[in-house]
């Protein structure tokens, strides 16, 4: 989603104000004005300057040629339900992994996520999608779990864990 | 000569050579996978090296890291997803080359420049280690502060599009580095009560999220809509490379030299070296307007500096036991375990082992040619895999890589949040790469600034009190104000019309 630079600038200003606000109350080094709030405040001020610059530049552009870029513009792909669904599916897959991987286990959740993505992106081909999802997940678990000792969760298969 | 002969005999042992070969393949895999890194590769080799003699143990680490640093270029060139932070400086440029059908030239240049830079770093390590260490050890917090500022400045300079947006991205990265416990006072900042955030924003999930996940989202959004020129064949990766290197031989030498020097500075590493060299290449180029359009010149500097910095990083590690980067921090531990306590005495007590390590550097960088070539040929198969299959699998690799940092799903959460932010940033013309460097350097800048202030009781003039610090500071400030100087100069001395 593309927004006008003035909106981006406004966003930077709000972010800068937030950073400055949340750095209040930080302690300083004894007998010094420098402390934990120094760098956040410098960042906030500079970010605010960048934000003001972007807002001002966009305002000047609108004044000089009478029209600027639109406030919000939706990319072409967002008009396609299939593309939107796939985009949201990626985000949903990661959220589901974060929420359920410890309980369900990497193998099961990885297979489900990959199967859903393959089936959606390939518009069907369910059997091959499932096969590739299953093999990929198991291979990745074996590679990382056995050779690289990454403790990916076994979840429901914990009683069958062999490494 | 006798010592050198002994060292040579230690290295050409078939066991050592096999260990180097296997470590090289391991390093290539670790470097090419987004989410894994050269540092991780070194760390994973430590338990394996417990059972080895000193020479094969150290040779394996040298080889793995040399391969991993180069291998980070592979996904960067082919998929716009840097495998290691050191490759992030020129990923966009390299991917532009791939879109123009010049992936062979990009990869061949990265490989050859890496080999050259690595060999230069090895020569410097072998011949000038004590002398370089003397210079490096004189760097204090003031010099490090300016060096890190210079690195940040370079990142803003080379960013695509609007400089203001580049600076905003940089500031966002520096902000991320302030999340967690303050380095001097231990005060929790921007943690909002979350224990996981007290450790700060981990670098690997941030990089994976901002580059890889954002790229996955972009690919999925554009599936079926545009036909990207897929370079399905990588026939002769060396075709055209030698004329490039002949044309940019100065860049090659400069990248190697600066990479070695920056690598020799404790705490600095290939990441900073690559950015500085890429920015310098653009600044000194006769055709700076070609940068960011798929121009090979910047790749020569930055690729050479990446591998050169590896050799440089061993200088303070061997001579003083002070790590030059995160990789040598791990290696120092291995040196102690093997009874090769770093310091000047190791050159006297066990010189044959030290020279064997130097020789392993040479051999590892030469081994990079066949192994790098084979990995490039293998990587081309990535391009044959349909994106509908490739992108979800890359996503899962990213999930595992982000999880593996602290073995918690918090890394995956970070990856997702920063991936979404990076996607929106790039949609609005805000480059992502400066944010990554801001995250890397922000902590270094703050820590060195605050410790300098503590040492000097708040006196800011100390940042110009030492010669090297004053020089670095002057250069950095001059770069900051150069756009203003140029503007004033143009107003005062307008160019004559033809």
C-alpha cells in the first residue's frame, strides 16, 4: 500500500513523539547530563526533522503544481482476490506458527502451512502439494534438528522423537 | 624457512584437507541460507573441533567462514535475499544485474573478488600481523565512535531514492538497536514489560524479516502478473569477469586493503567493511549515476572487502587475544582449548602452528574457487524451481533460522513484524538496507559514545583530541555537510552555460 509522502512524514513525526515520550524518566550517568535517554531523543529529533521535511516537500509540491500524489493508493495486485488471499495467507501462516508450533509441533504445523500455501499458490494440485509439503517439512526438521541441533518442537509427536 | 616447511607439512596432511573440504561445504550451506550466518557456522563447528588437533580444528573454522561469507552472495544475487549481513550492502545492485540477465557476471565477479580479497587478507595476516595489531590496539572508544558513524553515513549515502528516506530508514534501525537494556546503565528501554525484549532486537530475525519475508510477500503479491526475466542458465560464470577486474583493478585493491584494515579493528567486521567500500566505490567512481541500476563496479569493492576482513579480524585475535569480529571471538575460545594461548608468545612457542593457520587461509581462499563455482552451478537450480514452491520453503527456512537464534518463537514474531514493516517501507520508497546497518552499528555508536563521555566527564572535545579520531571525525562531518557545501557552491559559483 503506497501512501503520500506527507502521510509517511506524519507517521515519522508521530513515531518520533512516541520515542521521545517513552524515553522520559530514563536515568543519567552520575554527575552528567548523558544517560539512557540521550540516543532515543537524538533519534526522535532527527526522525521528526525527516518527517517535517517530507510533509513540507509534499505541501510545496501541491502548492506549485496544484496536485500532488494521491493520499493512499492501492497496488494493482490488491484488486485481485487471489493475490490478496495469498498475501494474507503468508501472514496468517506465520501467526499460526507463532501461536501453535509449541503445542502442535514443527512437523505438523509446518506441513499444514506449506500445504495450504502450495495449494493456494498453485491453484490446486492438492496431492503433489501435500507430498512436497510433508517431505520438505520432515527434511528441514531432520537437517536442522539432527545436524545443527536446533530444538524444533516435536509437539504431538514428542513420544516418537528420535533425536 | 624450517618453520614454514613444518607448517606446510601440517597442512597438506590428507586428514586436514578432507576436514577443510567438508567444512567448506558446510560453510557454503550456512552462508547461503537466509537466517543462518558465518558466525553460526563457526559456533556449530566448536564441538566438532574438540576431538581434533589444533591445525585441522582451526583450518576447518577458517575454511567454513571464508565459504560462508562468499555464499551469502548467492541468494542475494539470485533472489534479492542476502544470506549474510555482509552481502546486504550490495544485494540490490546485484539483483538488478540478475534482472538484466547478468547473474553470471555478478556471481563470477563476487567469487573472483572474494578470492582475491581473501588472499590479500591472508598475505597481510601472515606478514603484518604484529604491526597491524599495534595500530588496531590504539583505537579507543573515540575512534570506534567515528568509525561507526562513518559506516552509518555510508549506508545513507548509497541508499536508493530519496536521501531523506534513507536517513529515516537508518534512524529506524538505530532506534531498534536502543530496544532492550541500555549498554551502560542497564535501564530497560522500549521493552514495555516484555522480558524477551530486554535482550534487544536480535539481528538475524531482523535481517531475515526485513529482507526475506518482505521479498516473499512481494513475490506472492506479484505471482502471475509480471514475467520476470528468469536467468535459467549460468553457463560460464567467469565470462566477462576478467575484463571487469582488469578495468576495476584499483577497486579490487582498495576493497581488499580497506577490508583488511577494518577487519583488523576489534569489533568491526565484514558488514561495516562492505558498506564503507560500496559507498566509497560510488563516491570515487567515474560513473556514479550507474550505481543502483545493475552496475558491477560496487560489487568488486564490497565482495573483495568481505573476505579480506576475515583475515584482518585474526590479527588482533592472534596477537592480543582480542576478537576482530564475532567469528574470532569464538575462535579465541578454541585457541585456548588447543593450548595456543593468543598473544606474542604463541609466535615464539608454537610458530609452526601459527604458520599452518596462515597457510590454511591461503588454501581456503583457493578452495573457494572450485567450491564456489560448484555452489553457483548448484544455486542456479534455485531459479528452475517455480516461485510458488520456492517462496513458501524459503519462508519456512526463515522461520527456523529466526527460531534458532534463541530457541524461542519470539524470534519468529520479530521476523514477522519487521518483515511487514519492511514491506511497507519499500512500497513507499524507503530503503531497507540502511535500517539493517543502523541496527548493527547503533549499539556500537552508543556504547562508545557513552563510555567516552564517562572517561572524559562529559567533555565533547575529546572526540577530536586524538589524531586518528580527529581525522575520522573531520571526514565524517565533512560528508554530513557536503550536500550543503555543494548547494552553497552552486549558488555562489553557478555553472556557465555552454
